[in-house]
């Protein structure tokens, strides 16, 4: 019997992304064991595709699991292990990527990326690399570069969240932001039923896969949007972005590569209490975010990115040597 570590996924695409640093840590701490992930959604499988720290990625449906009887038994009876049973729990154990067990106080002072490793507490996992892990093929990267090549100062936009309506910023402010920054190329991604921003290039499509959107993000200049899977994906590539937070806390859900705009009104963060229902008050958490504030933050991030790219080009031009006066 193999020394397998079996994991099942839960929740949305963003939640899956936030678990990838821990999956890497599990593999690095136990390189001799196979890490097998069963996905409840096809999108989870797409996030983990080509990940060198996961030995096998599979879909979870029971009909598929019948091909792996050891894993099926472990999945069904994980809470009832006793020594002497047919399977050895030390060699085969099932973990579920659920992290809703956290106390309310952690919403204010602990990142979700530091909470996920606690699921694997018995494996003594040490989280060294905290950045989100997403990997592409050369062809995927070539396609993304080719698609963005005609544009300059590309800012990928993702303004919609299916998790909570309270994540949203008023549409008139998105339109005004794009109008005031004509020097940037705003490209809006997402699904076709999401609201369209006036003045942005419309790449919303149900046919564009999540991996294609992530790869475009990797080669963009910056990102602007709300707390969503695209905001999390910026962390995988250290893209300097701007993320607007309302009913969620940037301490808990944010990343240091972004400027996280959060007003911290008295009733926020309410996401874990409102459960996705519309704000019963005035939605002050997002209404207080002004266009000018977002514009200045985005300019700062774009300039920092252009500076890094220019520096890299200069070093490359001079054979890797930096010139000093």
C-alpha cells in the first residue's frame, strides 16, 4: 500500500488558490509520500493542473472513486479509523480543505494562507513559501503574451463577485475610473453576464477558461478589481494590483503585492455573518471608496511595475551587469 496523502477540495476558485501554498508545503515536508488531490469542481482541477507539488489531480465523483477502492474507503470512513482495521491510517489518510473552523478574531489578524496548514497539523507542515502557486505550459504563456502584445500599460479588470453582492463597487465609479485614465489599456475579464465597464476592452466570455485569464494576468502591467479569485491570482505572479474590500477583511483575504483599499466601517467585515445577503444598511464600506483614491493607488502600482520591467530590460541589455556612476 502506498503512503498516500489524500486531499479533497471545497468551496470556490479563490479558496482553492489560497490552499496552494499549503499543498506545496505538504509535499516539501513529505517528499517521499504521494500527494493526491480529489476535486469537487472542474475549476479546482484547472487551478492545480501542471502543479509540480501535486502527484495526481482527480475528480471526486463517487463513480470515479470506485477506480481507487483504498481512497474511497478512506474518504467514506475517515472519522472511524481504529488500529487493526483493514487499512492503516498512518499510511492512508484523508484531509478536507475546509477552514471554516476558525474563531471570529482571526478575521482581523491572521491571513487565510496561514490558517490552511492547520488542516495538516498532524503532518507538522511548515509554511515557508506563502505565495499562491499556479503553473502554466510554454504554449499557454506564449498565447497570453501574443494576445496582449498589441496593447500598452495593460490593466486587467475583474469587478464582479459571485460570493457576495456586498463585494461590489458602484458601476458609475468603475466607468469614471476608466474615463480618467486614458493612458492605460483596461481589459475586463469575467463571464458574459457580468456588468460591462464603459471604455474597457471587453474580454468577458464564458468560453475563456480560468487558466487563460490567470495567464493574461501574469503578463499584464497591473490589476484592478474586488476581492475575487483574480485578486488572489495576482499573488502567484507578484503583480502589483489594487483590490477593493468592503465586507471582507484584507488582513484575512488580502495579499501584500496589492494595495488593499478598505474603510473598516463599524459593521465590517460582515461577510461571515451576512452569508452573502445584501447589506441591510447603506453599503458604506464600498460607498466610501472614492474614484480619486483608487486612481492614485493604481497609478502608483502601474509605475512600480513599469519601473521593474524597465530595470529588468536594462540589465538584460547590458548582459546582466548593472552600471553605477
